[in-house]
């Protein structure tokens, strides 16, 4: 196969201030690993990518690392690139995490992502991202997988103002009632467990404070389940154990059709 010379032009500069952060791009993370790598093996020419306005599409961390080392920046300028190219260049890689995508869409003015970012900012120390999303979007967490989580990176996530306010109430209550510590001590699968907790708050016939007391009493027996219906089946049993038949509370576990456990209750 005959090699052909590329028409792509690679530029070189030490004018670090010429490069701009694109609105919606993530903040620069720690560049210590890049610095150590360059100090060990030297600089490898791996051009960063910018658009016609010198907004960085890929390579922000390298710019900061090379700036600290006083090394030149090699870059390619390509017209028409925007924040979507920036995001999709990083999907499937470890460069961007879920929180980076949330912050990016929020910075663009997407209100659903701004609400989710606000929840994470308030509750991130107590809950995992999976936990926050499960509590915010319980009806989208189905047996087949965390659909709300899957929607975040491509920009399809939705959280209304009403859902946001409900999420705040659920997350506040879960913290106060001790669900957080219960989850941490038992190392439950966060998405499944918090989906169940959120569902409890959705059921008008259930008093969450009574639920946590009963769950705490049988904490060591609570299983770590792979399905919402399995987890709720145990919570059902904990709620109704010893209760009279006319005072039992049943948690219908299907977040899509509400029918998973119908055959059990029909008996």
C-alpha cells in the first residue's frame, strides 16, 4: 500500500493563551499524570483539535500540562466543530465521566441537566450518581437497565421542575431517615436499592418512616438484589410481616406496567 501525504496541516505554538475553552466543555482535570509521562518519555506529537475560533475540542488537559512544562502545543484547526463533536469524541472513553456530561449540558442552558446538577451538588456526598438519578427518576429505572442513566451522555435526559421538587423531598427524607447509612453498611446495588426507596415514597399508602424502622430491624437479612421486583418483594415481606390482612400494604414493583407481582397478590 502506497503512503500518501496528508493535507491536514499541523500548527505549532507556545502561545498558550490563544486557545479558548468551549462553552459546555468540562473543566481541566488533574494533569499530573500527563506531566510525569512527558518527563519520563518525552513529548509525543499528538495534536490537539480546535475549531476555527481556536476553541478546544479535544486536548485541554494536554495544553495545561505542556504549559506547565514550557513545551510547544501542536494542534489541528478544523472548521465547523462544536460542543457535540467534543462530547462524542469522548463517549466510550474514560476521559469524560457522567458528571462531566451533566455539567456540559447544564452550561449550555439545558434546564433538565441544570436541575440534575443541582441535585448532585447538594446530595453527592451522601448518594452515588446512580442513587441520585434513581431517586429523581424512579419510573424510568426498569428491570432491564438504568434508562435514565443511559440518557445522560447523549443529551436525552429529562427532569421537570415538578420531578425535581419531588426528588428534593425524597432525597432529604432518605438522608434524615437513615437510608443512606443503611445502603452503605450493606453495600446494596445502588441503582436497585434507591429505585425501591424512591418507589416507597411514590406510594401514598406507605409511610417511609415506618418502613425504615422495619428495615433497620431486619437489616442483616436484607438481600442485595439484581432486580427491583426482588428487592421490593423483600421490603413487602418486611412491611407486612405480622400485620393483619386488612392492614397490609403491597408495593407493586413494575415501574413500567406495575404488574410484576400481580400474580402474587391475586392469590
